[in-house]
């Protein structure tokens, strides 16, 4: 089960939380009281946190995932390039 938090970019993005799901079930084992904070989710048993803050594609295992990293180079000095 994956939950992406934040707006996907900028301040306030905290990443994606992965919680293990036992075979034959559709949801992870959650505490009866739930989670009070996102930090509690990250400390859950066998939880994984992916800190990439853009679109995440989860693979067949928690160790396999993809995300987009974009880099922009600009000519800030406005020097003509020939």
C-alpha cells in the first residue's frame, strides 16, 4: 500500500509511505488507534519511506520504484550564445 503526501513538490512534501500487505489481504495491518502523525507511519513495522517528491511509480517490490527528476539549465546572464 502506498500513500503519497504533500503537493508533490516544494515545501511540505514528505514523500511516499509504503506499508507491507500480507498475502491474501487487501490492506496492511494498522494499529487500532491509527496513526497520529506521518512520522508514526514511517516508524511502523516494515514501513518504507521514499523521499522523492515527484510522481512515484511503485514496482513489484518495495526496493524497486521510479520517479521523475527534472533539471533545468538557463542562461541567467543573458550572454548571447553563438
